């Protein structure tokens, strides 16, 4: 009887430890893997191609085949026409994407997509934040170059804080304290 009780206790402990470790990881995976594909569930492939050809800056997701740079796409999304590469805002966002790429080891295209995705997620819970501002905020956390957390994981943590009614400035302070430079 004692051996069985010990096995149950160890088994319960192990299950609890696994649950604590796996639940947040599963949540992050589900939240961001849904946006990692090239498919958009609400539009057919033909509709997406048509929009991408006619107005590549109006797409919901920046495709690998887009004629726009990630910075152009981010800056142009709410404009009538794509913004030229020479525009100061596009150049600034290009620099921020390069910083984020170096820190988070994700492609600039994926970081741009995640910035828009996070903006959309925040909008659904009543927080309006511009994707370019999100990029600025999260790229400016001061993280060590090559850290193990990716832009997606940092974005998810930021979203969780905002969803828990943490103010924007406080959420960024929390992220900087956790992921900021240790030097």
C-alpha cells in the first residue's frame, strides 16, 4: 500500500510539474502558430492573390512573395498607396526591424507580421496599438542579442499582460525587467 501511495504522489507531482511547464508553452504555440502559415482562413487563395497583386500593402499577412519590404508593408497598411522606401518613416521602421531581427533571431517579415498580429489581438480586447509602435516598444526592450526568447514569445507575454488589464507602460516595464540587458 505504501509503495502505491508513493507512486501516486510522485505521479501527481510529475503531472503538476508538466502541466505548469506545458500549459504556457501550448498557449503560446497555439496563439502564434495559427498565424505562421501562409494561408488566411477568411479568404480564398484566389482572393488573397488578387489583393496582393492590386494592393500588396493591404494584405492581412506579408507573404514571402510580396513586392514590398516588411517596413514598407508596415508603414503602408493604412495608406492608399504603398509608401516608397525613401520615406523617413519606412527607413526608421527598417532600422527597428533590423534591431529586432538581430535580437530575436526571427526574420524581419515574421516580426512585421507578428507586430500586426499583436495589434489585431489587442484591438479585439479593447486596446488600440499601432503595429509600428508595438515594434518600437518590443525592439527597444534592450534584450541581449541572441536571447532564447523570440519576438513571438515576447509578444505573447505582452499580450497576456495587457489582457490582464496591465497598463501599456507597466507591461513594457515588466518586459524590460524580465528580458532587458543584464549588463
